[in-house]
C-alpha cells in the first residue's frame, strides 16, 4: 500500500466541489458543507507535526558541538518535512504562525505572530536551499536516520531531490505574484538533482494492515466515483489517462451474458461499449428518479466462478 503524506481529506471535500469525483450516489445537497476532516491539515500541523519536528531539532541542539556536527543531515531532513507540511497547511489557510510557532516550551511565546504567505514562501525556499546544500555537501561522520526514516531509509540523495521538487512546487505559487522569483527558482531547480522515477517520490509505504486498508484510503471500497462531466469529457476526447484514474464498471459482455442467462437482465439487454460511467455532480440530478434508479436498483448475479 502506498499512502501519500497529504491523507485523503481533500478527496472527500474539495473534489466533489470541483467535479473531479462524487460520492457513489452523486453529490448530496450538503456536499459543500465544511465539516468533518476538510482542514485536518492545519490541526495536524499544529497538534502533531510541527511540535514533533521542532523537538527533533531542539534535542539535537542540546547535544555537544561534535554531536551536532554529526547530525547536520538529520536537521536538514527535519526541516524539509517541516517545510512540506507547513506549505501544505498554508495552501488552504493562507497566513500562518510559523517563525514564532512551537517555541513556547523553549522560551518562546504562546501567542506567535502570523506570517504572511509571502514571508512563509521566502522562508520555505531559504530553508530548502540550505537543506539541499547540507545534504549534497555530505559532511563526514553524519549519523543516519536509517530505518527510522520512513520515506527514504536514510538516503540523503533522495531527500535532496525531494527538497528540489518541493522548491519547484513553491515556484508555481509565485507565477502571478513574482514571475522573476519564479524563474530564478525554476532555473536553480532544473540545474539540480531531479526525480528520475517513482522510486524517488516522497511517499510513505505501509503494510496493507495500516491506514490503507478500508476507510477512504481504499479505492476498492467504492466510496467515490468520477463525476459525469469529467468522465464524459475523457470518454469524448479518448483521454488515455481514464484507465489510470478510474475503473470500468462490471458490465462486460461476459457479465451481461451471464446476467441474461440467470434472468437478472432481459434477453434483449445489450452490453454497452462505454464502461466508464460518472456520478452526478448536481445534487438535483443525483436525486432525479430518472437518474437515481441507476444507484438504487442493484442486480446481483453469479459470475463464471460461481460467486456474486
């Protein structure tokens, strides 16, 4: 199982709104309500991620000078993760407490100031550049996170690539605000180390018994389907990505023939050549009886193996 760092809350909340996906029975009339885990990213950052990563850096600071020197790469990796999640949080929240955040237990304030997004992005970029420089310099005697590194198992070259890729994502946000800054970052990124394959991706690989099993992490649970507008457009334009994003329905010619033999479908039923079918993004369309019958009229038949 491969779970991204970002979790699944945005799949639940913003994608039905953007007509990427809908719940199985189409969008309900309350689909735009900001409830549940829509912005858990901010809560995770201030309740867990930021505090823990700050502690890692502060614990290293309490070591001897020699020990600190041996853990420069650990600090660099920690700052990359801090930047990743802070960037993730500001994307939906805008200004955030950052430069003064997480400092209360280390003599700082309990009421940190809010940094603007411009200030945040400048800080993020500076921290990423410094982290890349440290990782690429590869100072002697460095202590590796080893298997405690859940992403790259201590491979600092891959961490440098991830930081470089994150800088490129930051550059995308500067397009209309500061094009010259954007171009500067892009030029530096392209001159550095880039991802060359999926194995370079910053991802958390878990066992199937972890969060990937069940819940809204699991596509086999059929919690969502592509929206009709998106699926119809991809069908119409013969978009080759449709097979990557979505799964065909079960109405293959073989299954339709089996259902007809078992009396589940009428003998006149014809298998459609179009097997990518989307859900209705309009709540009114989703509850229209002419459309709702497709969700509520289940037909169960046995396949060639004798199972439902």
